[in-house]
C-alpha cells in the first residue's frame, strides 16, 4: 500500500515514526504545509480550503490511502477531503477516540483532551467519545505547548510554569489525549507531571491501532520508500525527519 | 493622506495606535494576513511572495503610502514591495534604526534587538545600525514571546521564566529594540525586567518619528476613516482593533 501523510507542518513526523515502527506501508509520501503552519489558530473555512489543496497535491501520486496526521485538519476537514480525494482519507481524531476507548474501561473515568484552539473548539474528540458513552470529559486548549516544542523546550522551568498555568486546577485524568502531533515530544514531561496513573494517548500509536483494526496487513515493509514534500523549505523538513525518525 | 498599513496579523494594530495618537492621516486601510500568520518562522521567498500579494490587495485603494508594520516583512521584502507598488512603501526597521540613533548618543552603548527568528536572521537592524557606526549590538530571536502575547500572557511566572531563558546571560542594554509588533504589549514587563536605564524602542512611535522627519504634516485628523481587512476572520481583527485602539 502506498500512503500519503498530510500535516500542517513537521509535527506529523511523529505519526510517520509509528507507521515505520510497524512497517505497514510500502511507500509513504509526506506533505507538510510548512509555509502556512500553524493551522491550529486558523478558522474552519481556511482549514478546509488548505486541506482540499493538500488532496489536490496528493493527486500527483497514485495513493491507496491518505492519513491526516494533523488533529486540527482531522477535526474540521475530513469529510471535505474524503469528498474530493479518489482514495480513503482517515484522521487521527477517529483513531484517538478508538484508542482511548480501548485503553479505558470505565465509562465515567475522567479523560482530558489537550490540543490547539481550533481542535478544542471543534469538540471533535468529545463528540466521538460521547457517542461511545464516555461521560467524564474535560477539554483544554494548550496552544503554548506548540511553540515550546518547536523551540525544543520539552522540559524545564518554562514548560513547568506552562503546565501549571494550564492544569493547576484540573483533576489528574485516567487518560490524556495528546490532541496535537507536537505533543508526543512532551510525553515524558507530561507523564511525570500527571503521574504513572495517567495513560497518554498518542496519535501515531492510535492510527496504527486503527489501521490494524480496519485493514489486513499481510506483508511487512522493513525498508519502505519515503518521500518528503513541503510547501516551504523541504530541506528543513527532511533534516527534521532524519533526526526524529532515525536518531 | 491615505495610508495602507500591512501586517502579517493583528500585531500591526500597535502601529495604528501610534498613528491615531498623532492624527497624521485622513484615512487608514489596515490589512492583516491572518490566514497565514505568523510570518516570523517562514523563509525569505515565502515572505516576499506574501508581501507582494499584499501590495496587490492595496491596489484596490488609491493610497499615498504603505506602511509595513511587520518587522519580518520590513526586513525581507521592502525593496520588492516598493518595486511592485505605485506609491511609497516604508517599513518599521528603517524607522526603528532612526529612532534608536536619535535615542542613543554613544556609538558604543550596547543595543539589544529582539524579534522573530526571521527578523533576527535577516540582520536588518544590525545592518542599519552598523551603517550609522553603532558597534555594540546584540540580536536575540525571542519567538516564544509572540504566542505568549497572543495568549494574553503579558506578565507572571511563564513570562518571567521565558525572559530569564532568553536574557539571563545578556548584559542589560541601553536600548532595547522591540523588533516585533507584538512586543509593545510586553513593554511594562520588559521595562521592569531590564530596569529604568534601558530605553525601549517601539515600532509605532518610531514610525511616527520617521514620518514626521520625512513628510510635512500640515493638517491633523482627529477622526480619520479606518477600514480593517483580513485574509481570515476580519470580525476578530475588528474586535481586537476596538479593544487595543479605544480601550
């Protein structure tokens, strides 16, 4: 299978990392819209417009599947992308909902969803979890965590002050949905902050679980073809890919 | 005079505020490229492309002057904008250099320039100040200050930790150039952090000083026409304008 991975920037590489670890695909085409990142502060119409342009880009390749690694796009533009694409388009939100449901047994266990302003405003995770009868949901936009990761600040005083700012009054959750592709890079600090009892739900692992539920993967590809495209500065994207995926 | 003010987003409103206070213009047309903000992390070619599109937008109005409120655009795209515009285009960097030169008498007094990654990488302020024989220049990209302002965090623990992160090892400057339109909103905290001896150079005040040097303003306009345009969500821009300019 030949898969396209779409993200607003470089964050979706955390999803590619999970795909590579599980050797699911023969070829992975990554497109990051680096010239217009971030999407998480933009409005719905703009996000849909950009997402459809990404589908158009992927029409240059004969893909079997498009994975939307960006939570914001998954929350707002999945239907529109499916309408204009000639292959299936799946998103991390649906996958994250499924992974949470598999990880949590009690329907009244408290679940905390964090993400960009746009993702949280969409209520996409809450809508999905409410359909599965989860009742104890808290959603919190944590937009500052994105530039912190981009500045490679993944621990220390600023991050701790920021976590306190966002979570000081929030009860420790049973599950924490990392509703932005940048957040897996904060896993260790978040796990320390919330403690061992909190299960972190990671989009990359969630999408692998979702794919394995949905498709039969008869072959493994230990050395898939990888191509990286970006709307600006693809060299920087390739350098980050080298670092995140192989180091 | 009818003036266009261009910014990558809402930050340029701090420049509009200075223009209004000095009642220089009969009509002000503001355009914020809110659907593609921020520019400060983008590369030169993208910034130039977006800036030329802004010039095209302003051709819908018969302007006498375009003011580029965004430091990043001023640093990278002023020549290209001047080439494609049918009126003069002036930027905050040139104005900031002039204002600094007027504020600082000793050529070896230390000057600290802060801004986005793109503005600092351009060395635009340093090039301008070096031409005027200033010798003691330090430039520091402070990209986290932008989302902090956007989250309305303009004091407190996170901001203090961030200032320490950026400035802990930097000598207190005689002048601090606020090389991003967001930073005037941090003036008070920065003044407290660096102390009274540090003069803050504010793009809005700098551009007024520059304009008054360059043009004769025979009339004052206490009630200028104001129009606000944005590439996304102009209502949000107008709401922020209302808040920042009149409250």
